[in-house]
């Protein structure tokens, strides 16, 4: 995938996260692609990726994910993002959250995400959820 194609892919991926349609996020992953968040166990396969996306979409019905930048890191690409939303999902605190992080992608031969390892500051996220 060329640099321009990767930038367009990343922009579409960020837009998919804003769609409230978890399957649209999962479509960016290979059939057996995976995502793990903050060193958690990987969600493997599109259905599992969709479930991870759905959790964020439910928590933040107004979620906006912006594509901040891409960085080449050898065999991987770092997709940097910012999530902004209000925790108004079931049992939500109604607090606004803005966190930034990145996903380290391994893109497969079909131009899909084979593996994504996401990271963000969990302590800051929890603090914002609680409104502190």
C-alpha cells in the first residue's frame, strides 16, 4: 500500500469509528485480524473486532474519532487518533472525555489490518469518565 493509500485508509477508518456501525470498523480488518487495547487479550476475527468497537460506540453515542497522523515504524504503521465523546451510554456518567492514543497496525497483503495493538492513557481516561 502506498503512503497516499494508507493515509486515505486511515481517514476512512477514523470515519468508521464515528459511524455507530461496528461492522464498518471490522471491515477494515482481515477475516482473522485482531485488535488488542492496552495490552489486553486480542479480539480475533471481524465479529470480535466489531464487539470491541460496539463497546466504545455504546459508551459514547456521540463519539468522534479524528485521524491525527501516521508514522512508519519498520514493519508496522502507527495510526494516531483522538477520541472525543460524552459518556451517555447505559449507566454513563454524562462526563465528556477526550483521549488520544495510537494503534500499531500490521497491514496484510490484501491491504487490511492483520493486527492492531492500541494504546491510550487508561488512568486519564478513567479520571475523565469520573469527572475529576
